[in-house]
C-alpha cells in the first residue's frame, strides 16, 4: 500500500512538471545554450568598460582632462537591481543603424557592433550624464559586462537581437562618418536610445541621429 502511495505521489510530481506554466523570462542563474546569452561570443577584453566613452565626438566632450579623478563619478554598482534581471526571454529587437549626413542621406553603420544595456539606475546615470549631458565618466564596473547583450549589423546596417527578456534597455551603437558629416577626418559617432520589449513581441527600432 505504501509503495502505491509513493508511486502515485511521484506521478503527480512528474505531471506537474510537464503540465505546469513555463515562465516567460528566465532569471540570471539559468543557462540555455541554444539562445543568445548576455556576453555571448564577446570577451570582456573586447569591450571598453568605460561604457563606450572612447566613441565620444569632440563636441560631446565637456570634460577633457585625462585621469579618472577628473571624470564624473559613477554611482555604486546596484547589485540588487542587476540580480533581479532576467537573462533569457522571447522578445526581438530589430532595426537599422545609421546617421543622416549634412545632406539628409543615410550613412549606414555597416558591420558595426551594437549593445543592449539593461535599464537600471546605473545605466540611467550614464545615459543622462554621459550620452545626453556630454560628460566623460569614470570607468564602469567590470560586472556590467555580464549584463550587456551584443549583436552586429550587416553590410546594410540591419541588426537583430533575439531572446530578449521583457524590460527596458538602452540600445547603443556607433557609425563612422567623415567629410559628409562635416568632419575633416573620419570619426566614430555614438548613438543611444531607449527601447522596451515585452513577451514575445517583435520591436522595430532604428538607431539613428543626425550629424552635428
């Protein structure tokens, strides 16, 4: 009799596993080798952890003195915020990266790397103070690398991120442009914008800005 009760209990447990609800987004400690992961195919040594400050154009630099002590201080890395981020989802973010030159023509970000930086108080400070405000900031915490998602545009500047968890992100990339954008030599022009995705939706969002 006892054996029957045990077997029945095991049957109910197995049934609940296979018929239960599957979470839409998976927390950070879950690994799925069949989908893109944060930091996938990218080494931390390939990424400037100053959060892309090397791509500032001359007119964006309001603080130009060298040395970390002369740059804007970052807030403390909010570990609890990042620990609550999901790692794998079902969303898609796609679009085209380009800038508009002085004549209104597209200059494509061909074969350039793009990043998704999850929205937190840490990334919000960078976006508002560095990207919008123009201030160079102190070096980013190396742990940020573990939460970035990467992809690359094709020759036409088209890009896609797959398996994106629900939430808000900063979409970041650079386009190189020279004389057609008013520069005497080719420069890397950084572009960033906020984008949100929920569930399994496909979000089409071009990453673009005008030349200076």
